DNA sequence: AGAGCGTGAACGCAA
DNA sequence: TTCACGCTCT
């Protein structure tokens, strides 16, 4: 018998005493729609894990009827482990399905995709591959009103995030560019289907389309997710919202956890309204607020609260803590980014020396990756061990992708993008023109691109020598493909490395040792995958590889300080947090400058960063910073001025700096003060872009020419943009258009 | 002549 | 990292 105040699972009894009253209420709440508003550091993972354990213990559902969805694999792993420790043992049959949105969709589509015309071994294209495919489509379509590549990509992704199909987009589009984009979108989808490939957004869009079109399929998955729990609900986009709603429609057992103050992926399609309107969508919703913070000091919480209070798009919350007041927030202004970085490095040295902290207790956050450079240099100078989370991902490095291309073709012979990459590395005489012939043959005969490669000798366009090369490559890969199901993933990788000539090719290069390092890491990744009991074959390995995220690189074992962008920081906590670059135009980013909703998202990003800190929080900025190739004077971030000065301790800067000014309500943040600009000098005219001319730029929008330098192809201009400030542009590339008055 | 391949220049927010 | 260019091979 379980004692009162606890519940029993198959083998263990879990004490509910570990939970505070609000947490306990949320864990024990009866079935039906549930919204848990969980402030930063209020123990939401704990509540979700306990609730899952509770559902299982009460026999409300078997593990095969529970699905918990998170945003990152790291969060999924954490939750799986916590549930495992609650329900006892590592018996997989007792652990419910805990997965990221993307992995869950991939799994559903592997089983059901045939209904939509996809084979179960479809490839998942990363952003680079997807961009290359759109580029091809743009080239082939040669539309009159052809959109720029990046615009087309962004609009297609946006459409997918909003569950808009090509036909729907076309129906809505005005003639002209919008219609062209819709055409490109449709051609892109057709090409992807022919390649049996999906991009990241497709995983979700196709799942939604599947559910929408095949009610009996949906019903099957509704039963599989009879208890559906969704983490980080504030960052769901439209299509995720639709999938969740569809899955929960039958049982009504939808439990979402989130914090609208931590919604930071609006630019990726996340819609904060999903959480704000939950009660409207589910009128029967029970609502729980978790407001006790277990992470930070009172001071840190007060400082973060003072910032987020300036947002209007939020529900009123009152985060509190029993933790001590702690130290004031430290604020430092450096002369420039080097000086700022030096302070950070010195301070880390002090904290890890006499302070008794470990380097691994420290994290440095920044707004844009470009900031990491100066900080790295300073840390190297001070011999502080560090590592960067994010940035270049292992599986997106060139050699790794080249190698993976072979594996992807074996798993999915229709994957023409991977085939093209594979055929070209190592160089074996089969180039763009020959590949064109392969693609054409595949399209004409309606066979996978890989099969077409094997039949190239029938194609008169291609030299016999090249066709024979292709034929040999085909025979070997075909044979390997046939044996693949019986081989370990490592075995397959080893054979590819040895037989493809890839390793021999690397050996001919100067930096062979460094580049072969990546091959070695691939091999060990394959071994590790083989060693997992729940593992699987090549398709499962490729899926894993395609869906790894930055947060999985986090590794606290190395005793090193971590560097990452603020976006990567979500869900993490560190004893000591540095936030560098607290400056207008950088943070909030200039792209958000005057649009209220975007400034609010930047402010949430600031709030997320600050609330990662457990004990010490440092905010730093500069007097002058070089960004995007231009050095300019910095101005203090408005977020700094939103913090009560009483909570801040200012470290005396090396030179006079502006004091913290109180914030007046209607103060303009973006000014066009010419004092920021280099001295004007008369420049060469002729193209109409004289000083003072009003221009428009495809990315930066409207601006004024402030200075000219150089002539001919090297002619450049300093342009002060309304959004984005001053930029130095090479006129040849900048695509500036003159604006009339 | 045509195709392949190496070179050398501009890119740039956040997954 | 892509694009344009010239060199080299068949």
C-alpha cells in the first residue's frame, strides 16, 4: 500500500513531498485540457515527469498511450531519464514515448508516409541541401518575375510553418512575384517528392496533411497519444499547433507547459498566441501557475522581472524565490569589444581562482555568433578552457556531409541531392554536365537517380569513359546496399571510407590529418549508435544525424566554460552568467529596432538569458564596437536601463562612460545623429548616388548615402539605414536603388 | 571543343 | 560557403 501523499508505480512509490502545492496540484489534476504556466526555474520538467509517472501509476494509460513532446533532444532525454527513475528501472516497455516534435513526426511519416507518396526511407534534407534544391528549381523554372533565392526559401519555409500548401499559396497570391514564389514552392515540393526527401519543415507539414486527409490514420495516432503532453508550448508554430490539436481532439487529454515570457522563436514561426489563447481554444482548461523559482537569487529574479515587466503581450505572473538575495548584478562597460572580452576573461580567472568556482560553472551569452571571436581570443590569452555551443555543427561539416551522402544514397536511391554530392567527392571525372544527364535520364525513365547512374552507358550524351566510371561506382554501391541490412552502421561507414576513394583523396591534400579527424569521429559516432540497444539500422542512424541540435553539444564534463548565443540558452542554467553586448542595435538587434512585437521578443530573449543565472549575473557592453565591418559608437541597451539601478553594481570602466540614464517613456531609440558617421567627403557622383541621396536596399530598406569612397568596381558607400544603422556597401554588389522624393 | 577541376573572390542573426 | 574564371585533359 502506498502511504498517503504518494503514489505507486509498478515497482516504486514516489513521494509527492518533493513537490510544492502548485506543482502537486498540476501533477494530480484530473484528465482534460491543462495549461501549466511555468515561470523560469519553477520546475516544469519535474512536474511533467511526475505527471507522466502519475498517469501510468494510476493506470489511466499504458506507456504505449502516452506521448510527451519537447523541442530539443536534450530535453527529451532528460525527461525520459526522469520518468524512468520515477517508474522504476530501465525497462523500455515501461517508458512512454518522449520525443521532439521533429523526431515524432519523422517516426509517424516513416510508417504512414506511403499514403502521401513517400517511401519509408525518405531523406531529411538540411537547410543547405534544401537551399541547393530551391536554387536548382529557380534556375530550371526561369520565371519572368523570379524571386531572389533567399526570399523564396524564407517564404516557402514560412508557408510550411503556417500549414499553407503550394495550391493554397497560389490561390491567394497576387499575380507577379507572389505568384512566382508559389510556383517555385510547388516545383520544389514536386522535386522533393521525386527525390523521396523532406526538409525540416516538411516533417511537420506532411504530418499535418496526413492527419487532415486520412482520418483513420489520425485515429490510430490519437490512440497512441491518448495522453499528450507538450513542453515549451509558447514556441509552437501554426502547424505544430494544428498537429497537437488534431492528436488531442479525441481524448481531450492535452497538457501543455510553457511561459509566454520565454517565447523567442517568433522569427521561426512560433506564435505566442498559441499559449495566450489556450483557454479560448480549450474552454474547459484547468490552469496552474508555477511561480516559485528554485534557480536564481532574489536579486537576479528582480532584475529579470524589471525587464520583462515592460512587455505588454503577457499574462501577469509573480515569480518569487526563497533563495537568498545574493550579489548585485555586475555591469561593466569596455572601451571596445576587446576590452569587454578582456574583462570577462579576467573575471572568470578571478572567480575560478580565488572564487572557488570551476570554469564549467560559467557561461557567456551573446546575441550574434560574430561576438564570440573577441571573447574566444581573450579566453585564450588568459588560458581559460572554453568551448562553443552551436555555430558550425559536426554533421554539417563538409567532409562529414560528403561521407553521409554515400550513406543517404544507399538508404534512399532517389536522393539526387546526395547522389550529386557523392559523385563529386572524391573527384572522379563525373561533373555537372554528366550529372545533368543522370538527372535527365532518371526523370525520363521515372527511375531513382541512383539507378540512372548505373545505366549511363545507354545515354549518348556522356563519354563512354565517364559512363563506365559511373557504372563501376553503381555496382559497388548497389552491392553494398544489398548487404547493408546485415551490416552494422560502423561496418557500412568503414566500407564507404575505404572503397569510395574518399580517404585516399583526403591524403593528397595538405590538411589531411585535420580532415581525417572528422572521418574518425564519424566512425565512433557510428559505433556508439550500433552499441545502443534501441538502435536500428542505417535509416535510423541517418535520421538521428539529421535531427541533432546544438544543445546536444553541451558537455559539462570537460570542466570548460561555455560560450553560446542567447537563443541556445533556453532550458539551461549556470551558476555564473555573462551577457555580452548589451547595446542598442545589437541587443535589441537592429532588425527589431522599431517594431514593438519584435522588441518584445528581444526583451524575452534578454529575460531568458538573465534567468539562466543561479548565483552571479554580469551584463557587459562597449563604448564602440565593430559589427558587420563597420565600427561605430555603441549606445547602452534599453534593457539595461530597465533594471533598477539599486540592483546593479558598476565596475569602474577604464575610461569615462555614460552613466545609466533613467528611461523616459517616449524616448526614441534610433536616432540618425550624424555624429556617429565618419566625416563627409565629396565622392565621385555619376551614378546618382551622391551624398544625401535617398536609396533603398533589398535587405536593409531605406537609407541615406553619407559618404562615398573608391571608384569603378571598388566604389563603396556608407549608407545610414532607417533600420539597421550605418553600413559600408560595395556598390557593385549592393543593388541600391535610388529613391525619388 | 567541351567538360572537369582548382583557384580566388564576396558572404554574414538567431535553429 | 557559392560564383566566375582560366587551365588541363580527353
